[in-house]
C-alpha cells in the first residue's frame, strides 16, 4: 500500500485518563468537569468513555468564553 494513502485511525471515544492526557490536564480536573455535567461521557459495560467530539467541544467552549 502506498504511504500517501495510509490513514491513522482516530478513536471515537477515550477513557477519562486518556482524555486528560490528550489535553494536558489532571484526571481530577477532568472528573470535576464530568461531575458538573460540563463534559459528557457514557458507559459501555463497566467502562466510562468520552467521545472525542465532546472533548473537542468542551475545549472549544473555553475559547468562546474568553
């Protein structure tokens, strides 16, 4: 396969720990956002997951607020 046609799969959802790591904040801050309802998540079996699109929207809300 030609390298130019390869794509890197982007996850649709990530764990809270991975979400915190991706955006460079602590897990405690992320869980505060989840608890307050500012950042939405869902359960898949026993796992809590955050849609990457929700994470991006939450981050963008800080730009809109300033």
